[in-house]
C-alpha cells in the first residue's frame, strides 16, 4: 500500500478564508492566550523551544527530559542548543507516566518538557509540583493547544515557559510563540529581518490554499483574480535566486538552525491578530463532537478520549482502529488526509525501548477536523472509516472505487 495520497477529497489543511477573520476594530486580545510576562513570535514553535532553553539558562551538557512519544521537530532544537535529551514513557492513553518519569531523573536533569497532546490537558498541576520538588524547569509544550485550561487556569501558564504553534490551527503559513512566565527572565534574539521574497512566499501560500479550495463563497471574478495572483507569485518565488527561501518547506519536520532567528512573518502576525479564535474553537469542537458521536457507533473504533472536556480546542480527532496498525494508509487511499506521528518520529529512539510510544506511533490515527470542514466532509470521513473497518485487508486502486466506497 502506498503511504501517501496527493489528491485528497477535501483540503488537508484549513483554507484561508476572509470570513474567518474578525476585521474592523477587532485586534487580538492582548491577553490571548493569556497575559504572560514576555512573548516572542517566531517562524515556528521549534525556534521557540530553542530560544526557550536560553531563557531557562540551560547550558550545554545539561539534560532535558522529553516524552518518548514526540515528533523530531521538538527534539532537534534541544540537541541543537547543546543540551542532552533523555526520554520518559507516555502511557497508551497519552498521559505522562509519572513513576517512569521520576525514575529517569538524574543529577544533570535540568528541565522537563510536557506535551498537552492534541489540545487535551495533562495533569499539569501535579507535574509542576514534581518539577518544584526536583528543582526542574518546566517546558509546557502547547504546540497542540489553541486555547484550553486546567482547573480554570490557561494552558501554557503553568510552565516556566510555554510553546505555541499557531500555524497548526490558523490559516497562516508560519508562526509559533514562546511565552516566558517567570518574572526576571529575559531573552535577546538577534532577529533575522524578514525578506521581501519570504513575504511574497507567505502571500502565495495563502492565495494557493484559497485557489485550490472549492469556489465556496467566491464569485467567478474573485476566483479568477486569486488564481492569477497566485500564478504570478508562484513564478516570482520559483524564479528567485534566493534558494533558501525558495526551497523553504514548513511541512518539513526537521529543525533548521539557519532559520532559528526568523520571526513570524508580518502577514501571518496580521492574520493571528485578526483571527476570530472563539469561532475557530467552537467550530473545531462541533466537528469533534460530530465525529465522536458517529465513530463511537462503529465496532473496532476507539477514540483516544471518551469525551471532549470543557474548554478544550482539539487539534485533530485521535482514534485507534483496534488491532489494525497504520490504518491511516487505507484512509489516505480513500482520499482522507489521515495521518499518524510515525513519519515525524525522532530516529534517536529505537523501537522496542518504549513499547507504549511504539504503539502510539503506529496505531494512533489523527483524523482531520479543522474549522474549514463542513458536515459533508465529516460524513465522508465517517464513511471512509466504516469502509476501512469493513475491508481491513482491502486496497482501493481507482478513484471510482474510492468514490463508490464513500
Ligand atoms: C508537540 C510538538 N511540539 C513542537 C512542535 C514543533 O512545532 P512547529 O512545527 O511549529 O515548529 C510540534 C510539531 O508538530 C509538536 O507536535
């Protein structure tokens, strides 16, 4: 079976949509995601991790504990900073395995990184207490959080630093944020000025996502205008001699030290400032509830979480196809952009060392639920899941079969 399908039945990512912006007088609430001491907007969250270690005064040779179930993009900046990485177990329900974590603390362990997977909070209060007990800095990785809380307090505000990845939720090309929650900590970044070609690339990407979407909400004139502007920008970018920007691919999970001082682009900041976050949260929650309600009726399907807690904004719909590893490959053949974390796994952890992480990398499938999906898309997802469950060993060769199956 092939591992990827290039033409999906609906957009893989959320599509840029003017209607999703709150224009007029609206401006990002300065307290969003919460009123942190210091905040820095980077190209992406991995840069925020790198600089966050400087803010925490982590020195070369210090050790940072990170979960074994993690993408390379969060591990590589720590190594690039000069720190050593140790891993701790995450249970099959994606909860931090506290006894295992404690057993891996050593004399040089200085910091602990914890992930609120897919936007669902860990018991971060308990983890914070453990950090205080052992004198560790807490890195609260909120790359999967748009907003959310634990016991009434915003996620990202528990750690000494918090990391956010806005491009995962908003229809922006780039954007991650570092928040520093400890007073007195400061950071000097030698920012790389934004190049005009990069601004054009960001604009092209926005128009590209709009142009490839269905003509929804667009007149013929608007569609044609967008397609022309998109082609002109694509030509400009691809003819440029600035190879670094031309070849920059923000879907690449690798950490690139040449980009470490790049700020979030101006255009993406503008969109972040004007995004209607509460509407996005509401739409994602609605999409999650729809999938939850339909998928739990299917035998052999088990969502990672049995309910969506109040205030959680899910990144994806995480689900197990019981006894059926890598079920996302079959879903992709049906045109559904499902995925797992298998393809972004950090290669430094051999399989077999953390069996729970191995299981999650292979078996935990992420179904899309982004805010630009409508009910018909969600029904397609449910239909495809049913088809995959019914034809567990089947392959879906032709588009006709794919559509028929839906
Ligand atoms: C848990 C976690 N932390 C950090 C990152 C890095 O985010 P970014 O792609 O914005 O650099 C990712 C990326 O997927 C992630 O999943």
